[in-house]
C-alpha cells in the first residue's frame, strides 16, 4: 500500500480545478441509462465510486463511451456518452454487480434493480459489505421487491425485481441515499411514490429527474414521483465537488498568507451548510459568479487564511454536512476554542467508523480528543501545536485527505498510510495539493 509523506507548508495559493461532484455523477449516469436516447455528461467524476456505478450499468447492458474533452481551464475533463436503454431496457447481468467502496452505488442501484423483471446480485468491497442496507431493504420490500441480504442486513444483496407499487415512506434516518433509492424504485412502480423527510437532505435526485423530463412534485418536506414516466436523454455538466473543495478551503484557512480560488463548484443549498458553519467560525470565504446549470447552482469560491473561533456543531445541520465533518474535526486543533461535534452517530457507519478514525489520528498528531457515541470534542490551539505523525486512514478517502491537510500545519512531517484510497472520490488529490502548496 502506497504511503504519502506530507511535509508542513507555508501557505497554499492559486487556483484549484475540482473533480466532478460524486453524488451528482452517480445520479446522472443512472438516469441516463434508463432514459430514451443518448445523454452526454460533461465533467463526470473520475472518482472510483462513480466508475463503480458505470461498471454496474455496463453489466446491465448499457453502452458507455468515454472521451476526453478540453475544459475551459485547459485541463482534460471527462465526457461520457451514455446510450439510454429506456425504462425497461436494462438486461440481466450473468455476473454479479460490484459497487466497490460506494454506498451510493449500492443503495441507489438497489432502487433501480428492484423494478426490473430479472434478479440481480450486488456486492461491494470489505468496507461496503459491513455497511447497513436494511435502510433500503425495508422500503423496497414494502414496495413489493424481494431482497435477500447477509445476516445483519448487509451485502451481498440478491434483488428479485418485480412489479412494484407506490407508497409513502418516511426514512428513520435522514439519508439522501435512501430517499433516492425509493424515488428511483418509484419510477418503475404503479401509482405515486412519496418520500417524507424530517430533515431535508441533498436534493440532486429530484433536480436530475426534472432535467430528464420527469415531473417531480415537491412539498416542504416531501417529494413524489409517478411510475411509468418516460425519461428523455439530455446533455448535462457535472459541477465541481464541494465536498472535495472543502479540503482545499481548510488548507487555505489554517495556513498563513494563503489565498485560493476554486472554480465551478456545486453550490446546491442542500450541500452548502459547511460554508455557513465555516463562516460562523470566522472563515473568510466569498462566492462569485453564482449561476444555475442543469438545475444546480454553481459558482466560484474564494478563500483566505482566517482566524477560526471554534464552537459546537450538532442538530439538524449535521445531516447536511455529514461528509465534511472529517475535515472539520481535523481542523479543530487549529481553532481558538476547539470544536465539538454532536448528533453525528451516522459517521460510525460510513466508509470507516469515522468517529473512531478521527479520534485515533487526531491523538496520533497530539490533539486532545474526547470521543462519544455520536461525536467528538476536540481541543483548540491552547492544547498545544500538533506534530507530524503516521496516519492510518482505515481505507477511508475522507480520513486520508483530512489528515493530509492537517499535516500541512503541524510541526514535522507526517506519513499517510494507504494514501491511494483518496482516489475513491478524488484521484488527483495529491497532485492538486502539490500544485498549490508553497514551502520555503
Ligand atoms: C450521499 C448521501 C450521503 C453522503 C454520501 C453521498 C448521496 O449519505 O454521506 O457520501 O450521494 O446521496 P447518506 O444518504 O447515508 O446520508
């Protein structure tokens, strides 16, 4: 497994090109596959997770053509052409489907597979085979699907598709993956399918469905689709991934004399809670050229070194910044008062037990940390400066990237074990970081 040595840095400066948004890429590819006609998806994420979605679709008979295009910033970006097979055009795969490390692939594909006339098996890597799947098995079963899982409700899943029926469903845990799974199944169901949310989660599926011509009825806390609608292939550009941008935003905030520009970043309001929290902590962040593209808000982010106060993060906002909590936690020792994270028990069932992984690696760097069931309390600057350490990301991309950023601000160098796991969401992370890092 490749190790990466990260030396402390003076500052980060320049412009960052971000990979396409992971969440949006999955959805565009799946909808393009069941649409009529061809779709072109520009800036499709090169994240390993999004390639897992393409692999599943290919095994179901979908033709995907990948071409490099010249992006406006001069770098090559990925353009996909997906020949849609229509709502009932997927074909049974003789081999099982492999979602790799990707929870979104497995949970969203489960919704699609439940509505097919054939049986499928979907599995994933060791981490994904530990993650809870009852949250999608339960609603899909209520809609009429027959799903078999391993003991404890984990993958591999054997999904016998059938004629589904619509229903109203309120997930026990706020989850965009569960909501999206049910809505995708709803496309194949008889009648109307409604998902009611206690806390609003990212709405990329709703917005993407509209781009593909599906009528989506949205209430304040509910979203409904009717089965049998025809999806029309379309051309879409995937915005830059805000969850990836956050690592660079954090680097600029903690290193003195830093200034970064991040171009064409997705600014969907169901994803930007992290920017609000950082602003409340004292971060100097500006948004410019905000516009709409394919129903999504997109814009440029400017960020400068800032003195961060610290504080408590909990309650409803946690569901909206769950993927950014690893970076926020690794940032805590650089704040004045430290950061306390609560109501974030979901972190324990992500790609790793992120609460345990954060506590362990923060302590390795010399931080003062208290771990509790649903979060962490991390002391700020007064507890002393962090030192370089050997970081164990537990195969989790966001842990590897969060501590690579913290390592820029410590005394002495750090080693990130198994650093290539960053490719799950951001294959060019280390090269991009090197391109903006300044050292004496
Ligand atoms: C995602 C939803 C979130 C998030 C994940 C991506 C999505 O998961 O953590 O990285 O694309 O819908 P949950 O639905 O489990 O909260």
